[in-house]
């Protein structure tokens, strides 16, 4: 940038040229710092996109563990469903672990990985809040009216 600045015709004294370069350099450094900080924030949020999938895995894990206590010991259907849930949440957690490993290999450092995992957890909490709001706004009609409510909301009626 400096070589292009020196080649460009700027009329005036050398002091005014130096002042113009100083202000240009200062602006470039501030923009560079702004982009560096934005890039760090984006790198910290790289795992946040998996919040819904992680919540599904967590829900399947909770259902599997509760079915172990409630009905796996006497119902073959519960045992079969438990195996399906086990396969699903292991696949989900394996995929997220693979993404974490890729992030660790690409970025290196435990701090950026810790920040990314913390952002994933924060996003999961935020999504749970959104789902809770959705369920509370459905009202007293019950969960069986939820699909119709979603369709009405999405269609604008």
C-alpha cells in the first residue's frame, strides 16, 4: 500500500505527504485490528452451528438412560428403541468430536478450542430458550396443535 501511495501524485509540501501517509497508515491499522477481532469471534463460533444437533444427541442420551431405568428390563421394544437411540447419539457425538478434532488440527491451541466449545454450549442454552419460548407461546392448546401453529406462523396467517 505504501508503494502505491508513494507513486500517486499528491500535491503539496513533503510534510503534508507525510501527514497524509500517517493518517492512511493509522486507518489501515485500525481496519486490520477490526478484521482480526472479527475473525477471532468467528473462529470461536465455528462449533455453534452444531447446537441443534448436539441438543438432539443430548435428548437422545437422556431418553436412552431413562428408558434403561423404566422399561428396558421388561420390554423388548424399549430395548430396541434404546439401541437405536444409542446408535444415533453416538453418531452425533462422534461427528461433533470429529469437528472438534478438525478445529484443533487447523487452529491449534487449547484456548481457541475451549472458546469454541464454550460458544457451542452458550448456543445450546440459547436454542433451548428459543424452544421454550416457542412452547410457551403455543398456549394452552397443547403440543398436538404445535405443527398447525408453526405452519400459521411461517405462512403469515
